């Protein structure tokens, strides 16, 4: 039951540039790699992986029935990972009457005995929509998308930009929708693209985002030194085809548009096997950078996590350099399974964006698309961007290139005025990124909300305090004043990769990311491990949750804005309510929707069950009530509960509300204006009802646009 409004996009951000002189070699076959047990997964051959996916496809129909899915739904196996102990994790996409379900993905976890142990959902339960015949025509949807575009100017559609019918299951109630792409002038240049999601009945905008994100700045390029790249020999010459890394080919796009980088593309070929001259005067120099960076990224994933390429199938994605004109951008596009690199613009001295951490960043967007497929807007979009920053940084460390040493600065080779594009140790230093979680994390640009996860990763790896890394000053400054040591970048990366590939889905938000990484740390190092403890402290240090108890028995000193789960059971033994902590499910409560849940997509205040109200993103009402509640006859009786509000709204106007009604009288009202990073304790005076038996009701109401979620837990009357 996930209600977060965002849409998947396999796209990325621009980072850096560089030049090289090269030597080269050839390899006729895919390297076998190592057998290192990175992130707890077995290495798989492409044949073995295919066999497991084929078995998953055979199991899909029976599995769908056992999970309670409807007859119109179909599970499509997307990926499979096998733990060292033989447990499996199979990731599925969903269709409904043949239409893709956006936000319908799930991961089914099998134990060593081959039985299903649990399921991680993007949208929990069966999908139901009124029908698959749209009221709005595809032509009208395209026109509406053009009118609604807010990320590009003078929006238009082309023959490549068509309306696609989908089922939108990111909100609380699935709806039939159109997914459109429009083109216009934006931050990525004259051919920027924006995705627009529209309700197929009303034409209301469900979500929109710029497909190819970009960066502005100034810089004069970077020289990564003389490197070795893999090429192939055929006929009378050589090409930039890397057979050692899935036959990855680097093409000269010859200024083809972003929407179709292959339009004018040509292979790089020559009779000699020396490439580039270290400057932009040779078109080969940018290609050398890309080839070297993509190979190092491939090797990092292979030797660290036993992952063979973007989709773990041993197949390399084509890469295009010299894309478009004056393009200050680089991006991965899952629709063409390809990467594109621009030549920069006057803003950065027309330096190609083809440096090492660019390649690591962009190829990692492909890995994200092949695994969790995190929606590229809202909080999940920030996690998507952070994942590429995290692994782009890890590639830089892995390459161990003396001219570009590893550090936690993003885009430090852009030679921008402040020396970087983003900093993982102190994201807010750029003046825009978020270092600490806040209720507006889902509303800012994904490159800025990524700062929260970047900061978490740095603190997990390096801990707090000042240090010099890669010749650059770093200072891990937590949001809560805590101090602690990190677990090292390799362990931190293993936790993040396992969480991404095993426990995150397209709709994962920051709270769910905390849950996913804690589970990943438990899998890898143990539930009571120091590593898991530090992961929890790092999340608390960016204002998400509180630290777990020290595994040595010492209480954690770190404060936080959001309490952690308390032991299962009623927190107030004198509670006049039945099942006030919801740990017995819906017992004692009457609900208009299935709001009482133990879904891992949100976090309970105490135990594992809570009430998840509203979050539709459309006009809706809900009630959660309990009758015959005996208000104490003496003292100052009160209603106490914990409330967490997250919203897509902005400002102080109350668009969406949650009212507390007693015997039909409204005693308190909370709204989107009460958004909070964590749970906040709320108290309502019940003195006017002293000694009475009353009816208690939580009543939610949401307007027609933008969602607000109200999480309620640990309710007591006493």
C-alpha cells in the first residue's frame, strides 16, 4: 500500500570531463572476473541466470495467485540474485490487462528451502482499475502534456514522443494513465525532454520530471593520464569495441540529438591502435575517456558484487560521445540501453563530460534501472541520484588513478568556482543540496534531495570529524551533533548495493531506505553487529530515525527528530482504547479503507503496525474509528497519539486534513502544513467528556491535487 507519487525514469546527471593518451589490448571473450562474495551474492553465469529467470517465469502464475493478485495481472521476471547460502531474491514487474503497471514492481524472497519467506512491494496487493479504455484520446493526452510541461519551454511532441497507456499504481488507488514525453528548451539544451503522466480519464497531471537532468558550471577539463583501454581488431584496423567488458562499443554520435544519439553515429575505427591526443582537438580523446571509465565501472561491479554488467547478463551498453550541440550533460537512457556524453558548452569551456566519475555515475543509473528502478522524482528520485553518486565515487576509488584519486567530492574535475559540483561529506555546502532530512525532501530537485543519502553514505563509511581524502578536505558533520567512526567505504557500499538490489522498489522513500539498509546490514554482518549499529547512527545523523541500541549494551547518545520502534505492545497500560498500538491489526477499529497495516513502505512509531491514512493525490476521504471508549472520570483525561505527516503540498495553506472527532465534534485538525521529518506526539484534551463513553474518529480528507500522507500510531486515551 504505497502512495508516493513519482515515476520511474532511467536517466541521470552530468558530472565531469577528461582527456587521455592510451595504449590498448584486445580480448576475444568476456572475462570470468573474480569469485568475491560481494554483498552476499553468488556469482552467476549468463546461462545460469537465464535458467533461473525462465524458472521464475514458469512459477509466475502460481505465485501471483498465492500473493493474492487478480486474474488480470501478470508477473514478469526482471532480475534474480542468489545469496551465498542459496536463498533467492526474484524481482518482478507487473502488467494489468497487458498494460505496464508503474509502481507495480515487487521482490519475492525465497529461503534456502525454496519456499517464499517474504515479499517487498512497491504497491502492496492486487491492482484494480475500472477499465482500460481511456476517456482521453492519445492525441488529446499529447496535447495536454504539451500544455502542462513545466520543465521545458515551447514544448512539442515528435514522432518519437508518443502517448503510452499505463496503470499508475504509485498513488493509493491505481488509475489508468498516459505516459508522455515532450521536447523543448530546458536545462539540458534545446532538445531537453520531459516526462508527463496524465490521468487517462480527467487529464489531471499525476507526475512530471525532466528526463535528462543537467548541470551548469565552468571548467577547463581534466587529464586522467595515459591509460590502457580494450579495443578489437578486425579487417585492416581497430575499433573501440571492448570485448572484455560485454562488447561495449563507444560511438561518435556526430552531434545526433539527445532523443536519438544513434541517428548520425559512426564507429571509431583506424589502422593504428593508439587513440586520442589528450585534447579536444581529437574526437577520439573523449571516446578514450568513456571507454576507460566504463571498463573501470564494469570491473568495479564485477569484482566487488559479482555483477556482470548493467543488467547482470554480461552484455555491454553502447556509449555515444559528442552528442547534440553545446550539451552540458551526460545520461543513461534505459529505453535505448545506452549512455550519452555531451561535449559541454561555453559554461564549462566546451569540455566533454567524459571523466571517470561521469562513467561510473551514468552506468550506475543503468544498474538502478535494472534493479530497484527508483522513480526519478520525489524522495525516490533523490535516492536514485544518490545511488549514482555513491557508486560513481566508489568507481573513482576502485580505479586508483593517481591523476584522479578517490574522494567524496562529485564533479571536482569540473573546475567550478567552489571546486566541486556536490560534496557527500557536506552536501549543503553547495547552497542547494540537503544535508539533513526535512519534509520538503520530496519537493526539491532530485540532485539536491540526493544530498541526504550522500551524507548518510559518507558518515557510514567515514564517520564524523575532519580528514583529508584524495588530497581534499572532508568534514563529516552530522545533523544531530553525534560523533562516531565509520565502517569503511567497502562495507558501506556492500550495504547500499544489497539494499538497492534486494529490498528497494520503485517507490522506496527515505524511511523505507533506512529499513532496507538496516536489513541489508543484518544480512551481511548480523542483527547485533557494529556495522548495523553504525548504519542506524548514520541515518539518525541525517535526521531519519534514531540509532539502535549499541550492540555492546551501551545506549546510543545520538538524538533524532524521529523515534525508533518501541517493543511491541501497548505503550500505555492504562489505555482505554482497544489495540491502540495496532499490533493486533484491525482489532477494535472500524476503518473505511485498509489503513491499518504493517507495510514496510512506511515506518511504524512502535512495533510493526500503524495506520496509514490518505496519500491518494486525488479527492478522497477516509475514517478510522473506535466506539465505546471509556473516558476516565477523574483527573485531566486526554487523547495521545503519534503522528507523522508527509506531503507534496507546499506553503501553510491546509489543503489536506486529518481531523480528530469525538462524538461528532472536531477537537483538533492537522494538515499538510504540519509536515514533519518524523513522528510527533499529539495530545487532545478530553476533559469535556470526562466519565463518558464516546466514539473516537480520525477523519482524513484530501483535495484533487498532490498527496498528503498521515501516519498514526500508538493511540491512547487515559
